[in-house]
C-alpha cells in the first residue's frame, strides 16, 4: 500500500462514524496530555491530529500539526485562527523536510503508526524532527487487548493479531504488542523509556457502544476500566510509549 492508495476522504468519514471511537479518543487524549505535561516541551509536533488537535488544550505552547487528511487539516486551521504560535501543514510527515519545521522537544504520533504503509519511513521522519534530547510519544491499538483475547478464547479469531472489521474499515496496516512495538522503534533508532496502556476494553467498539447506548456502561465504569489498565497494562486496548532518539 502506498500513500496514494489510501483514501483519506473515506478515512475521515469512517473515523467520524466509528462507534465508540469518540470515547476511546477522549481516554487516549487524556493520556497523551498527561505525558506532554510530564515532559513539558517548549515546541511540540503532532503528526496526524484527527478531529481535535492537541494544541486546543495547550494554550500558549508553540505547536505544529502535520496532517495529510484534507478534512482534518482544514479543521485544524480553523481551530488555529488567532493562535500565532500554531502552524498547520497539510501533508504527509514523510514529505516534509525536517529542517523546515524542527527540531522539537516532543513529537507525538497518536494512533497513527499502525495505519501507515511504511512505519519505518514515518519513524525516520519523526526522528528527523526530534531534537537530540527530545521525546517521541507513540500510541497504537494493542494486539493483546482483552477484547481480542476474549475473541480468541471464543473461537472467533485464530490469534490476537487477526485483522478485525475496524482495521479493514479504517485502512489499518497492522497491530502491535509491546515486543513488536519496541522492535519497530528500535529499528528506527529510538529507545523506549516509559510505557503503559489505556482502557481495558472487554468488548469490540460496536459492543461497547451498544452498552453505552443502553446506559449499562456508565462513565464510572469507563473510568474504572481505564484505571484497570494501570494494574493490568498487558490487557489495555492501546499501548503507549515514550521513546528517545539514540545514536545509530
């Protein structure tokens, strides 16, 4: 798959229609913002911003968004009106010369790495943007998510890495566990410094949305399921890591 073969217009439409995704995004975003607060960067690069760029919650921070999907880039430009410290670039990060934007104290790849056809090329671009003392934050869906392990136990899929309906709909390339994610980052010249997961999700997106719609899944339950990921990080629905560039 090449960049040209990805339908970014359809991707944006499917992203907006995906059941349960807004709740998943809210949990993911909270964790990303927590990690940004830990590292306290002076310059932040977000590669792939989705519906709501991080800069919305980071007033005054010098931030750059690189977003290839026209609908998401246009929305980011609208949200950046009046924010002179914010720049929005509509392009693939791999096509943007590092010297034209960087370096950055922190680069964020939130729910992006598993979607691209060539993750090493994207990580090489991220490494080019990252300052020598900078941090790369990455999060991806987890192959060992509880809902995938349950599907294996029920005989619905042969193994946790089997392609799901959501993966097909969202044009997602692959799925990672802790070992394969660390290997991917290591191959690109990054060393993982911190790791964790979010939201132990027992069921599929569609099933979780049904429980929410029927008022069975309460906000308190969702909060508890996210806290459970701190106790049982191997079962979380998404993995996150903070990594630093190392000498090749």
